[in-house]
C-alpha cells in the first residue's frame, strides 16, 4: 500500500502541480508585471501638471487609455485561466485521492467494511466527477463567450454592488508646512441613502490595505478647478460629523470624476479665480447693499481683533470649500447674524480674509468701477508723486457714494494693516499687489489689461498712504479732469507748404501731459493763489521742457510739464482751467523754433508693439541721411507727395525733409514724405 501511494496519489498530484498550477503561476507573474507597469504609468500620469500644454496632456491621456485597455484584456485572460484551474481541480485533484482511498479500503478489512458503508457517497462522487468532466468544455466556452461580451460592453456587465459608488481615489494628506502634502491611494465606498463614506488606504504592490479605514458622513461635495489646484480630476468632500474637515480627492479621469460627482451630489464651485477669464456670476450673488457693508465690517472687525499681526495677512489664502461656506453663510440673511467671527475658533483668519476678498471680486462691478478704471490708471503711469495723489484724490470723489463709502472703510483697514507690517510683513506694496486686481478689475481680460496690473497696484498704494487726505478732505475744485489715453495712433505733424491752405492740417499727436503758457510769454503774470508746487513744476528746468510751435497769438509758445504730470496749474489770462494735453515734438529745423522731442508718441491699444506711456525716447538726430526706418503705425496719404504704408513697412534711403516733423524716404520704388513720429529709425 505504501508503494502504491506514490503511483496512485503523489505522482498524479505532482503532475497536476507542475503542468497546471505551473502554467497559472507564469500567468500570474505576467499579470503582476503588467499591474506594476499600469499603476506606475497612472501615477506618473496623475502627477502631470495641469499647466502643461493641451497637446501634451491629450497625448498622455491617449497613452494611459491604451495601456489601460491592454491591462484590461490581460486581466480578463488571467481571470479566465483562474477559472480553468478551479474547474480542473475538481477532477484532477480529487480523482487520485479517490484511487488512494480505494486501495486503502481494499487492503484493510475494516476499510472494506467502511467502503460498503460509504459506497453511495463514492458512487455519487464518481457520477459528479464524470459530469464535471463532461461539462468542462461547455463551461469553458461559456466563460470565453462572457469574456468577449465584457470586452465589447464593459459598462453593461458591472457587478452588482450594495454601494452607490465605489472605486479607487487618491486622497490628499496634508503634512507639516515644510513637507507640503502627499497623495495616497484609497479604496472608497459610498452609500447614498445613508450618506456614508468609507475610505481604506490601499497599496497595489502589497496587494492589500495599508491601515485601518475611515468612515464619515457626507455633507457636501464640490468640484475643484485647476485654477485652485495644480492637479486634474479633483473634488472636495466635506464631512457632516467633522466640522471644518474637508478632503481633497482625485479621480483617475474626468469621466470617473463626473461619476463620483453625480453619486455624491457634487456641485460647481460658487466662485472662480479672478486670474482666469471673467465668467458671469449668478444674479444677487454679491451686491453693494446693506448686507455687503455688514459682511465687510464683520470681516474687518474679526481680522483686526484676532489676526492683525498674522504673517502674510491677506496674502495667505484659506481652503476653498471653507471660504465658500463662510461667504454663503454671510450672504444669507438668515445665517449672517449667527456667524460669530471674532470669538469662534471654527473660522481661521485666512478663511475670513479670503472670504472678504472673494466678496469684493464677486461684485457685479469692481469697487472703483469700470467707468473710471482707465482714468485711475492714467496718473499712475506718469507724473510727480504729488500730482498722482491729487489726480487720484479727484477721481475717488467722482465714485458713486456707496462705492466711495465702502472703499473708505476698506482702505482705512488696510492702512491699519500696513501700520503693523513689522509683525505681519504686509507692507503697503504687498497690499497693493493683493488688492490691486480686486478693486480695479478690468471689464475685459485683454493684453492691455494685463500690462496695467502694476499700475493698479500703484493706485491702491496711493490710496493707503494718503487715506486721510483722499477720504477726509475735498479735492481741489480747479483740478483738471484727467485725459484718457488716445486709442488712435499719433497724428502726423502739420506741413508748411504752399498747399497748406488747400488741405486740413493734422493736429499734433496728443498724450496725457499738461501744457501751460510760458511765464515770459504770458500776457498776464500768474495769480498769487497759484499753488507753489505748480509754479515750481512749471518753472524748474527739466530735460523734458521745450517750446512747441503753434498758431500765432498769445498761445504760440507752450511749456511741456515734467513727466506728463497732472500737476496743479491755471490758465493764463482766464480763471478757467485748461484741459490737459501734450504735443508730440518734432526735431528742430531752420524754419521752426527750437524743439526737443523728449517724449515718445503714445502707442495705441491696437498697436502690436506697445510702448510704455512713461517711456522717454532717445533724442532724434539733428539730420538723417541715407538711413532705413520701420513703420510703427499705419498711415494713409492725404496728399500725392506723401506715402501710404502699413505697420512694419521698411523705408529705404531715409533722410531729413525740409518740412519740420517729416522725413523723405522710398517705399516700393516710390519716394515721398513720411511723418517722423510714425516710424523708427533702424
């Protein structure tokens, strides 16, 4: 009996192990290798920055999808192999055991007796084995058919589950400040009826969970936009049984995120970052009304009470979901009075400051209005410090009363914040960077608006540094209203020719600098009540001072004020203020008074090569001989002796013309006159 055991039991089982189990082990190694490769690729894919080019991201998405499909097919084959080995075990493992016991029963008399007792079991087992063997091929073909169906329509063959949604998600785990945060894969399960959310940390390399899972009850779910996080497919989940706790999760794809948001009842973020294109906001989301003033005062009072010395005040942002929740409560008449920001520890200072900024951004119109946006920018670009303050002082008092009142409250608070800059590190300049785009949001996101960002910051700095003067005193009634930048290219200088009487003269190009009669040529001396600062700015020598040719009469010679400031000045001979303007000065010639072109003509908004309004050009040469020039503005000839051209045209053999402010040059074989301030010498 001992010798027959080897032949009847051990060898058949050894053969089954080598031939059948060995083949399955090879399949498992192949499957494990592909699993490692697949998850490594997914990890790398999910770590891609959302700031990459769309083409790069699309290519990565396609590669992951192809790899996922390959892994999916390999998984099905592996499952099919497991099914096959499970079926084979039922007869190739059991049958040798049956032979072994048969020998045992035959050898021993007692075994023989027992064999009789167990005969019906033995017969039933033999029949089952035969039936299983007979059904093996049919079962195998059914499994293959099912595999093909799943491969063609995977969504129609999902296994039934007690959960509304389940699957793998990456969960952000925050660490102490120096270490940032990490993303850990979890297997998540959600029951919609009970709003119960289970998450279990999972590591595919070890094939199981890393630790104990967590259970919480869902309060709300919010979709995250890439302007608030540098990862795609993210959403925030807030727990009802853990106040203030919010988890950021990442799905494997946009489709999976949609499925999770649908199951969790997710919603879009209420507000969007201002750095992106301006999107329409819901009606009544934020208004400049009594509720708005209440929100502003509550937030300011809480900040000054709890966090006036916090480092990075207003620069450090709060958690998006918490900010949204606080702002929603403050804007709700029913819950606004219940929110205690000064004594509650549920709301961090950074959450309060972010809610205040978000409220200001979500107003239908910025606090400093779209209408006066351009006027505020103009003085920030040029002029002396005093003239800038005077201009902004004047413009603030043109704001609607509610806007001015709220701006007064806010700027007074920011002044207080800047007074504690030694502790909170928020200087006037830092506050200007934070609140410039918030208070002076442009109506359209254009390249010109982006170029004006730094000037918005300057305006806010001026408001903070001169709060008492601007909001507690009235502006000078004689101060001239600022002139907005001209959107058109500079006009060509007038020509002095015999045909001058036959055609309309082009006015000299206008820019936002103030002109005044020169003291020596004034028919009347300046009045005694003229501010000293104004007289100083008009009489002091400056490289930008020059006389400008003009029509005969008392206004012939003008003085160009320093830097294009909005300095205080009065009209000569009259008590009415003159409007601010500047003339593009042309090089001097024997037939014109001396003139120094110190200031470059303004670049139009539509010009492809914009020039800073405060930029001072190099002095043109006294005479030009055989030079090349490039057009920086388009021009259409008004006379047969002039040339028409587009931006970028190259002129050959350029030289000084006898007419002041004009050059002579050749374009496409034709020679004619070119306005000097329309071209740049090469």
